[in-house]
């Protein structure tokens, strides 16, 4: 009986020790890599730090647009792009370039692109921009 308790205790210690590493806080940034033009696509650089490697579908790139030219009221367009991963960069972060479609977004709109992990936004990843 004592051996069983020791083994169960060791397994529990391993599980508890692994949780903080897997659920650590993530940070990052998003950067538009070209001009945002209505009816076209724009490349967005996505950097995520604090999570290694980035696991497939753990993060989502979200693009929200307001067609009236102001960040107020209900959003007019939402596009979600699951980040496929896995990516890893030995220099301390993960990086990917993603294509965001502005096909249905008119010139003069304003948008925000950001990364979410589950239902939580990733700190530092919200980038507002205007559509030309």
C-alpha cells in the first residue's frame, strides 16, 4: 500500500509541475507587412513569446473591421484564422506570416488584428490599422 501511495504522489507531482509550463502567459506582436487595401489581401507578421513551441490551433489570428471609419459600435466584419503551427524559434519566440483577406472590407474602414489563445487576447498583439 505504501508503494502505491509513493507512486501516486510522484505521478501527481509530475502532473502539477507540468501545468505551469504549459499554461504560462503568452505575449507577442502583430505587424502589417504591407499596405491594407480594400478588396485585397494583406500579410501580417505574428510573433508569439513565452510558449514553446506554438501548438497547432492553440492560437487564432482575428481581424475585426468597422466600415464607418471609427472603432465604435458593432463590428461589421470578423475573420478568424487558426494559427496552424507548430512553430519554434530558438532565439526566444515563434514567428509566422499569415494572409488576411480584406475582400469584403471597403476603403475607409478601420480594423484591428490580434491574436487570441482560447478566449483570452494575447498581450501586445492588437494592431489597429486603416484600410486604404
